[in-house]
C-alpha cells in the first residue's frame, strides 16, 4: 500500500514540476573554446561514438599554418558542397596569409565573407548551436584560435520524390503531393502562390526531435487573431517528440473529446493553396507530407479539390452524392436494426416478407448481427491496409465475399444485413476525412437503435447535431455556412455554383478581404459583353 | 450582467421563433373537436390576433434594451411584487415545458413504442434538451436553423404526397361556424402556439442588433403560422370529418400516403417532425426558466441549474396528466385562460412602464 | 476539475443503464412476429358471438410455395404460405388476444390488407366489431373493407391462381375493379367517414366464392349498402356503376350499346368520367342536379357497318348517355327502395345550404325518397381505335 501511495506521489510531483529542464542534451549554453582540440573533444563528448559523425581536420591559410576542422554528419550532408565549396576554397586560397596583422578572431568573418562559396553561412558561438546545426545536416567549420564557428548549410539527404499522393488521387488536377521535406513542401506552396504576402513562420517543437514547424498564411488576408491563436497554441506544446502532424493536431485542436476533427489535413499543394487563399492558415511539419489547415468547417470534408476543376453540374451532383453517402454510411445499419426490431410497420409489405423469410433461421437478434458484421468489416479493412500489397487486395476481396456468403449460407447472418453492411462500407469511404468519426457514430447509433428503435436514432442524430453546432474551430463555428446562416457561403456547400459566381471569400473565415474576383465574369458572347 | 456569453443574430432569431411556433404543429389538432373543419380559419385568426401581442413584447424589449423579463419585472413592479411576478413566470415556463414534454412522451409512446413507460422517453428527451441548454443560446439557435429547414421540408413533402387524397369538399360549407366556437378556437390558437413566444423576452438581451428584432420575430411568427396552416389544411382535406375523432390527425393522414407501394408508411417523417419541433420548443422554455431562476437569485451563471430544473420539468411532465385526453381537455378548457394571463401581462407591464415613464 | 472525469463516467453509466430499461420492452424480433394479412369476421353459432379469422403469413414458405396446391385436401396447409387461425368470442379485441393460445408468435396487424365481414354479421350491425380496428394503433386506416356473401374463413381459404396469399389476392382484386368500375374500392377511412355522417350510407364491395368444378375462385359481384352500420341491401354490378358515376369514382369500364341502324352492338370503353352534384332547394322540394361528363373510345363492334362517321358517332354518344342514365336511375331506384343515401346527397345539401340542412337532417328518412334528380349527361367519344372502318370487304 505504501508503494502505491509513493508511486502516486511521485506521479503528482512529476506532473507539477513546471519548467523541467528543457535541454537534456548536455551543456546548455556553454560557449565554444578558443582551442580547436578542446572544441573537438567537447563535440566528441556530445555526439558520442556515432559512426556517422565525421570530423575532418585540415590546415589552411598561408603555408598551412591555421588549423581547422569541419564536423558534419555524413548521410545528412551533401558531400559535393563540402568538398567543392568549403574545403577546396579554404585549402587552395592563400589570401588569408596577407592579412596576418588582424587578430585571429576576425578570420572567421573573413572566411564567411570571402571564401565560402555556399549560400547559407551563419556564425555560432555556443556548443548547442553547433550541435543543432550538425544535426540538421549543416557543416560546422571550426578554426583554431577562434571562439566562433561557422554553420554552413549543406543539407542533402535522400528524400522521396514528388509523387502523386497515395491517399488523395484525383481524376483531374495536379498530381503533385507533399513530401517529407519541409523545404520541398514550402517550395511547392510557393510555386502556387507567388505572392510576397505569403508568410512562412517557423518554430521548432519537440525536445528530442526538434521538428521544424512552419505556419503559412497570407499576411493581408488572414485575421490577425487567428495567427496569434495558432502561435499561442503551438508555443504551449512542450513534449518529447513531434513525429507527425497528427501530434500537432492533437495538441492544438479545439475539442479533444469530440469525435469530429476540427483541424483539416491534406497532401496536395493545390488544396492547401486554395485554403490559404480563402483566409485559412496552413501548418507544415517537417517529416510528414500531411499539412494541417485551420480553421476547419464541417462542409470541408465534403469538398474535394476536384470539385472545382470540373463543371458545376456534375460537381454539384457529386457533392450531393457525397452527403447522401455519408448519411447512409452512418445511419443504415441503425435504420435496418430499428426497422426490423421495433418498427416493422414502416417497411413495405412485400419487402417485409422477403426480409422475414431471410431472417427466419437466424439465431441472433438484429442488433447483434449488425455489431458482428460491423466489427468483421472493420477487421477486414484494417487487415487489408496492413497486408503487403500483392496479398492484401486478394485477401480483402476474398474475405468479404467468402465470409459474407458463407455466413449467409450457414444461417448465421441474414442476407439483407450483408447488403446493408456492404453498402455502409462502400459509403464510408466516400468522405475520407470523416471515415473514423463516421464509424464511431455508426456504432453509437446502432446501439441506440437496438435499445430504442427510431426514437434512439432520432436522439442520437439530434445529439450529434447539437454537438456539431457547439463546436468551434479556432473561432469559426463548425457548421458554417448553415448555422450561422450565410447565404453567400451556401454557394459552395451542398452544391457548387459555377466558379464565376463565387466572388466572395467564405464569410466566417476570410471576411477580412471579402472579394476574391470580379463580378460579371460569366462567360458570354462578345456582343452581350458590350451591352453590360 | 450577462448570464449568457453567446450572441445570436437577428436571422437566427427568426429561425428560432419559427421553430418554436412550429413546435405546436401537431398540438393544434386539439381544436378539431371545437372547430371541426374550420381549424384553418382559426389558425389564421389566431395568427392575426397574436401579431399585436408580439409587437407589445417587442416594444417592451426595446424599451428596456439588454434586460430580460425578470429584470423588467423588477424595474416596473418594484423589488417585491416584481420578484413575485417573475417567480410566477418561471413557474409558467416550467409547466408549459412539462406539458409539451408529456405530449411528446405520449405520442412517441403510443405510436412507436407502446410498452415503454412514458417517463423513460421523457427523461431521455429532456436529457438532449438539457445538453443543448447547457451549451447556451448560440447552439440552440444554430440547431434551430437547420431543424426549421427540415421541418418545412417535411411539411411540404407530406402535403404534396397527399394531394391525391385531398377532397376540397371537406372544407365546405364555408362559415358555418358559430361565433362561440370561433372565439373559443381563436382563443386556444392564440394562446397555445402563437403567443407562447413571451418566453423570447428572456432571450432578447442576447440578440445582436436588438432594434431589428421586430422584423425577425414577426417573420418567424408568420413562418411558423404558415407551417401550421399548411399542416392543418392538409389534415382537414385528407381526413375530413374523421379528423375530429383522431388523437393525432397529422400522423393518421400521413399514414394514408401510399404511392406505387414504395412511397408508403411515411409516418416516421411526421414523428421526426414532432421530435424536432418539440425539441426546440421545450429547449427554449427550459432555457427561459433556467435563465429566469439564475437572474432571480442573482447567480453568476445558469449552468449548474440546468439539471435540477430539468428534473423538475420531467417530474411535472409525468405528474400532470395521466393520459392524453386529459391534456387535450385541459388545453381546450382552462389551459388557454391559464396561458393568457401570462401572455397578456406584458401588455400591463408596458402600460405601467409607459405611465411611470420608465426607464428613467 | 479532478472529479470531472468521474462525473462524466457516472453519467455515461447512467445512460447505459437507462437504455436497456427503455425501449427494449417494445422490441420484437422479426421471427417472433406473425404478420396478419387478412382478417375475417363471421357469425358464430352462439348468439352474440363472432368468429374471427386471421390469415398469417409464413414468410419462409413464400418463396417455395406453389400458387395453388391441387393435391392437398381441404384446408391442407402442406406448402401453403399462409395459415388461417380461427377463434370465436364476443369481442374482437379479446379474440385477437386469445390467438396467443394457438400461435407461437405475436400477431402483428400493421400489414393487414383486407377486412372481410360476413353478410349475415353485417346485417346485425358492425360498429361494435370494427371499433377495435379503428382504435388500435396497429391496424391502419387504409385497410380495405369487403363484405362477403359466404363465410369469411372460406373466402380466406381460397388459394388464388396469381398470388400466393388469398388476402393479398382479395385486396388486389378489389383494387383492380377500376377496370370495369362495377365495384367500389372502400378503405376503412372512407367507411368511417360515411359512418360518421348522419345521413350518408356506408358502402362496401361484395365478394363471394364461386366454384367451377373443383376449383374455387373469389369473385367480386356488387356493392353492399348499409344504413348506419347495418347492411340493408345490395346493388348489382350495373347499379354499382350507376352509383360510381354519381360519386365520381368511375375510372374505366365497358358499355355495350346497340347500333341505331340495328347492325350489331358496339362496345364503348370509358376512359374518363367526372361528375358534379349541385343541390337546389326550392320551396321544400329538393332537386339534385347531376352533371356527368364521360369520355370514351370505341373498342369493338360486332357489325360490319362503318360507324365512325360523325353522324354515327353522335348517335353512339347519345346511346351511351342513355345507357349511363339507365344505370344511374337503376341505382337511384334501389337506393330509394332501401332508403339509404349512398350518393351523399345529404352532404351536398349541407355544403350548400347549411341552415336548411339543420332542419332537414332530422327527417332525412322521409325526405330522401322524394328527392328528384335532374340528370345531365354529356359524353364524348374521342377515338375509334386503330382502325376506322371494320375489317370487312369494302362495300361497293
């Protein structure tokens, strides 16, 4: 018992211990030494015996008097730059010799200013900065007799090429997707928005991983309190590791206990660019191709980039279809359970007899069937994702068909239930951002339907609705443009009006600068244009 | 001192009022016994008679901007009498919420789940309302926007699907209604659906741009009134004289929809309509009473009161009536007088305020 | 807020406890219900008692059941997709509950298609028997009411040719009558509406079982006329059509007229009909003006004369109007003999003259036989079919 209390006390101690050491890695702010060897020893102490730490000493200057060293992590650096642009000028240039009267400490500035033919060179004076720079793929130049070190940008490592995003493929539209490199990602964004107002602010989050986060927004467009709020939430995060944007999402979201996500993510640069142009902000995280955009409204899950690249009629039909599919995927198992268990009077007569015939020998009540089949489907889906690709597709198809058929033939499940679950499964993939929230909602509704029939479904849906209505995402109500009603924004909700009619930015997000295009842009015959 | 931090816009107020009035869309069928086939006429006259009352409420709210009913009572009637009047109002709100809740419970119990005890349905329904009230007026307004659209959609769809079963001869003869029945019908219609918007006097302080509230409230009232009218017209046209004996003509008339053997058995639509509309009504009444008590006792926030008031309302709903016909009897008999006193007193309040030249 | 999680947990547990308490009582699995598709009410031997027959579906047999089972004996339920349960008792609702003594499943009424009442029972008044079907929530108002000449349980036992369930057969039979318009289609709500009216008499289609050798079929053959809730008489097919002309329910039908020049008969098919009833009260005499408009086409002719010239068509139209007039007058005569206002004259007077109506409705039984009817029938023949002259050699 004492051990239990003791462990609880220690837990509370740790939890309340504010301002724990931010830096676990050795000396916090100790400066570099004058002596090269001391520096190298200190660095060796920090890095330990990692095999990819290279410390190359060399002599340069007049008759090779000055001793220097470069420290870099092979694999993270582009050795061509190191060889051609750092070592070569230093070793071959003898200009240093003519400035012998200056004190040794200035030499670093001279080297930085005249000798290094690399784009990014910065001075560093603490061990921490040196270590950070090394770990980011930069090369450190140390010189005997100088308290400063030069941090030279020589990043170059293996990355995945810009490729079509695997989770968001389109029929029409650009097929570029973000990669794991922050610089590439922001470059892809810059290529879409060639506007000097596109501000990219970086910060490093994560004690052990020191991941670079970049917040991108259009300075004149985004409401300033949004940026302040984002920065405030990002700066609050004090954690060990940020491995993926999902970590950031879970730290900054508005309603952590809600099943609906209030932060959107995407892998496509054109989508993120469009969102930034509407007045949102994007958060890039180094190491992941998924970029977060805030604020998010519910209708965004039903919009895809393709909608805007195709013509309005088909795009509207597809939008309506998506909404319908989402609704079906949430409610159909619940409706089936409710109808067959509580409200048999609501099924048309001939359909009812068919259903009754197929359910005749089935041992389980409808709700149990729904839960069993739902669980089986989720297991199949998860297995299909984890299996290696050649086997995965075959197994999921075989699994679904065979298990379904066999279950029906054995009399465990009724046929209508298999159809319902298959329909639900297909529909749940139509709206990708809401797949996970949809499956939880579906489960809750099935349980409610099994307990209370139609009344339960009504209560569940009303409850979900009220919850949606009470969510806000960084200040924007989650159900805009429906509530608060903004007829302007309804142009882009269930239907998509032609692009020449959408001349205002969404009111709740980009009201700062409402007009995004000229009026009267409808394509028309030249003679008509003269009249207007 | 603001009890509620949310603000709603005037368009949201329109939808809120419309949804609130539509809450009684199935309850107005109780006048069928009195007015037989002239219920639509009585709906119109009730609507017309309630507009002046609504203007009185708005004038009162405008006279005391930013103050809700309890505060107005205190200013106009003085501290002691004002507290008494406010307490009576809160009792009124609670009991009307209870009556509506019991109506919902009865209908759902009888039509959907006969073996379930009424209190289970009432409690669960009240839980949803409690959650909404707890989240504040903004959430209520936002949900009512969408719910009102659903309600209008359902009413129109059922109307069009029943066109082939309608017989216009069910409305004949015109104007064979005795004056006494007409006045009684109008009285019920005035007090029951339309003038219960007196509870919005509690909501007015939280409306953005309160001066434009007049248009919103009247528009909402008219939207709600037209919905009730369409529903009543449909019921009378389809069911004719049999609607006088039916407990819930809306459900029975929708049960007759039978097109091509596929579009059939649609009463779930009407029950959804009932649930949604009553939800708005009960929530607003609930909210009014919770705010009222918080204001009366000078509390800082109304949130801790939500659950206790909820249990009071549920108890009221279970205890008031044992079966639906009692509810109907009350609503056509003494009910209108009971509600009329509360709905008419703001007129007196306004007069007194004008006489005493308040606020100074 | 440390105990906030605990609080929320408590609430969730409370909810999870409430959920099973509430609706699970109303839960009926599909295989615990037996769906009633037809109900029959017969007179039982003991005075005051009725025999209730309900036809229950066996869904599993529906797919495999043959439509007609010739080899099974009487009442053989070998592979029938239905099961008729019969019980006797005084009150319909108690009998329905008593079925649980015989049936392992609970009877479920919302899918009931048809309510058959035996003629002998209808003559005693059916209000007290059908009240449960009106009041109970499960039985719906668009169930069809039918009066049968024979016993209802026999009618429900006749295996139909085209359907698998006799009750559905009867329901569809009654609804298909608009092809000939010789029998009305009466839903429970229509029946009640007429029942609730002081003067209008309820009607219902009449069916009987006819046997052709060994095969039995159900046949619709007229209308049952009630007075209040007692059956007082019947209309044959022709008179029924007369009635339907007046109440605006004719949707089709075939009328044979003789060709004026004597060359055979012509069958005219009615495509559309519309009627308007206008009451006129003048010094204590009541006159009902009936305006009937009918549209038809020539369906067949038995002679060889070309009857499609405008002169001929005009005379055919006159003949048609005369036939319609005869049918309506026949219906009127029978209705006056039975002294029941099946046409709704009383209602139309109420619509137009509400104040006079108040005096009239007290003595309606005396007033009704004296009502005069002015018929104005207007027929149009719109088409002569695919051919104009008949397929005979052309006359030289």
